[in-house]
C-alpha cells in the first residue's frame, strides 16, 4: 500500500494512503473522540465530535470520513477544535434527558464519558426539547427517544449488519427522531429482538427490558424453589462487568455469585446444550436416512427463528423442531428434576441468564410450555446478572470458584462452544459422526466450521457419508445463504444460523463495550477463545458422553426423539406477519 507523509500536532508521520485522519491519528497515539463512528458500519461524520483542524481548510473537518493526503497538516487538539467539541456536546446535552443516575446506561454511556473528558460542567443552551417517546411494550427491548442523540449507529447496524432496517430517521429538522416506520412500537414491526441496536447505542436510548426485580421477588419467596441456569456465552463476558479484561472466563465465580444471590439450585444451560445435540443430532440423522426435508437448520437462536418466521417462512419446514437449550432445560426441570426431588413443578421458578435479549420473548411464546407450565419463567441478560450481583453487595472478584449443582449440572466441551458461531454445528458433528460410524472417534475439533467469516461452508466426511454444511451468523448473512439455496446455487444437509454477528458471545444482552474498543478489537473473537479453551480443558467433549444425559435418557426419556422427548423438548414455528397494524 502506498504511503503518504502527513503531520499531526507537529509530528511528521507516514501512513497508508487509504487511511482516514481518524485511523492515522489512532495508529500514532493521538486520541480523537467519536460518538457516531462504528468502523465499517456507521462512518457518516454526523456527530461532529471527531472534528480536526486542517491547515488551509476554512472549516473544521470530520476526521472519521476524511482521507489523508500527502503533506496534510492536522491539529487534533487546537483551541478551535476543543471549543467546537464542547459546543457540540452542550448542544447534544441541551436536548437530552440528563437523568443520568437513573439511566440503565449510567457508567457505560459514551456521551457521559466524552462529556467528562471534555470537562463539561454546564450547558449554556436551554430551550425547547423534542418530546420523548418511551416504548416498553416489547418483552425484550425498551426504546426511550429522550436519550437518543441521532448518531445513526442503531439504524445502520439494523440495516447493514442485520439486513432488516426497522429503524430509521423519521421527520425532519428539529423534529427528527430515530424510530420504526410511522413511529410504530417495536412490537408492530418485524423486529427480531436480536438487540444489536442496544449494544450499538452509545446512550440509554435502547436497552433491554429489566426483569431483575422479578428474580429478587422469586428468590425471597420461601414457598418457591428457584432454579437458575447460565448460557455458555455468559461465562465468557460476565467478568468484564467487574474489571476483567475482555476474553477472561469466570465460570467458577459466576456459579459462586449465583449461589450467593440465594438461588436454591445453580445449574448450567450447557446441560441443555448437550441435550439439544442428542435431539437435533438424531433429527439430522433421521432426515438424512429417511429422505426428510433438508437442509436441517438449527433453531437454537430465537433471533434467527423470529427472522425466519417473518422473512423466510418457506424455510420453517427445514428448521429443527428442537427447542433451544435453555427451553429444553426448563422443561426437564419441571418434569424430570421435579420428579427426582419430589417438588411440585408449580412451585418451581426457572430463571435463565442469557447473553441474548430475544430469549426474553422466546420464553413467553405460547409453544414454550407443557401442562400449562412455562418451561422458563424469567430471563435476564448477562448485564442484568451483573447488576444483581453489584446491588446485593457481593464482592465478585474475591469469590472462590464453585461448581454447578448435580443432576443437571454436568456438561461436556461440546456444549460450551454453543456460544460461538459454528459451535452448534461442531458439537452436533462430534456426536453424529460417532453415532453413524459406531466408532469412538479421537478427532473432535472441526476447524473448518470455526472462525468469524460471515458465511462458512464445509464438506464433512463421516464414514461413507458426506455432510454438506454451512454456517451463517448475523441475519444479513443468513439472507444471503438462504437466497443461494432458493436459487438452486447451493445445496446443503445441515445449516447453523445465529441471529447475532459472532454468535451468542456478541449477543444483545452482553456487557456494553464502547465503540472505541469495538473499533480496535474483535470482541466476538476474544470471547469465543474463552469457550474453545474451556472445551479443550474438559475431560468429556462429546454430548452423548455426558453421564447425566445418559442417565436422563435411561431413567426418563427413553431415547432421543422418543414420544416423551418430543412432548417436552420439541416445538413448532409458524409464519408471522411483518407488520401487526
């Protein structure tokens, strides 16, 4: 790449000619604040926080969109630049809901952070404010337009990353807001509740529906037996809320903190993931052997299921009938576990800790119940669990590692990797390969289905059978993959689709990470390393080897895909209209 010589704050440097000023500054240790900028997603120069002074230019320039050129002399911190940024910030704050202490984003808000860095102590501009809209009808996402700064990050994540585009700029001038079409509620438009808009939002304009009070109420009710389960991806990110570096696993401390919160039993959704592999793997084998509908598409991601029901209902027959792991787990708790412990299932409350806000809506689906009892009663996110731990005065960092309770606490390495894109596929292949060949295969790692490429393909040889596999993460990639199938360009036997880019490790309920950090490292990659590391360190790495799973089938379910298994662990999905009005 050709290089050019530029000067930043008097320092001469050489940078690639395709760099923007922002990239050049960052690469050479000069920090420029940004609010609207998300690399490769939202590069529009809208917020004007990143302006710099260019010698010879009459006005300040947005560094995030201006390419460098040879001989350019740049000032990133002149008096003119500082005054401009302060004025811009004050204008944003003048029209902003400044009840920061009560905001769900307090302490993680990028507007708050930059305001502090700029030394803003007063707002000189007071006047009319846009009338805010508070939409909390959705079971997953809350929208508060009084905290929106019109940065456009949520708009472009939804449109360009997820390929849906339910959010956009509505109205003109001072009345401009970011909202669904006609300012409908999120429940009236084809929102799939993935929550990618939440983690893109720099303020508290988009957050998850908070269910922590419901959990505390259940724990404090002596007549209720409260069981908690944690998804694989939670352990890979929870530590970030307590000062740990991104990519630090905290499985033992997570379990200890849940026990300290007062849950009666602490289990792991990994058990449910192993159970899912038994059911879904058997379903795949049955479809291949008996001429069933192919490709089989996994159904572990509720965001993907929501997307399929609204945008690609013709693929519902291809979608696995298996419930997602945490729903399977809840069904087993209120049947097998209740029977084993002699507890009335009506007295059991199942709480799921998930990296995903779509799970909140999934647990409320009409299909997710048996005998009038919901499989899962309450869903909270990784962020909500962190909030509960902090508000309870638990010193997370000083906790000694603990293990999950037994009966439903054992899990294998196959279940852990569910949280990364390609993990469900790999876990299923480990079991399917041994079932089909009848051999104990020493090779368990299927590297061809790993990685962060948007769409991955692999031909997996299992004995005489070639399984044509594909993996997509993020619904824009899912759309591309499904269109290839519809056109006849591609044919597959097994497909994994995750609604969120990178899989569950980058779910909408995971800890907030500033755009500055997201623009520097791949969060999903770092968190996924935690899961692959734990998988590698476990003695059992194939779902069908889990002794508690073996016992569950022997004592209760009979065999995978049995009548009872279908009654408890399988479901169905149906076409949904995109707009409810």
